[in-house]
């Protein structure tokens, strides 16, 4: 779970760096909520199969998608010169991100068969 959280933070950092002018970032070039590490686990990996019954898992999709949508929207606003809208999108991204982090943290404390990294959960590690 920690790797996914770190990837999430790095994703946001790249958006902030673009908005602050440290580099340019094409809105169409950023990962979608389905192609980032968390998205791959959620949609293509073991997420649904092994954690799909957890309420936190079911609640994760919407705020996770919003993080990516608001990030993309901030970059589009920046491209057209609407800095105020870019900043508003960053605020929305942060609110959605806080929900994502809360849910991921909650999932860490509620075991499912595998973690996001694909390793056996803590209960099975202790038993092994």
C-alpha cells in the first residue's frame, strides 16, 4: 500500500510542478485513473477479486478518478491561461486525494487476500 501512496504523491507533485512552471506537462500525457499503479490494481489486477467486498475498496473509485480528472483539468486551464481555474482544480484534486489516502489507509487496517503490491497479507505472513 505504501508504494501506491507514494506513487499517488509523486503524480500530484508532477502536476504541481507543471502549474508552478517548473516543467510543461501535456494534459493528455498524464496517466488516467485506470492506467496508474492503483488503477491497474483496481481494474486489471487482484483488487476487485480479493478486496472487492471491502466498503473502502468500493468507495475508492470515485475520488481516485476525480484526482486524475481535476489534475488534467488544472493542466488544461493552465494551457489556456486561466490560472485561477487551475488553482481551483488543484484544490478539488487535493480534496479528492485526501479521500483516496484515507481509504487506502483504512484498507491497510482491513486485510484482504493481497496487498496492492501483490504480496500475501500480514495475517498470512505471520502464520508462515
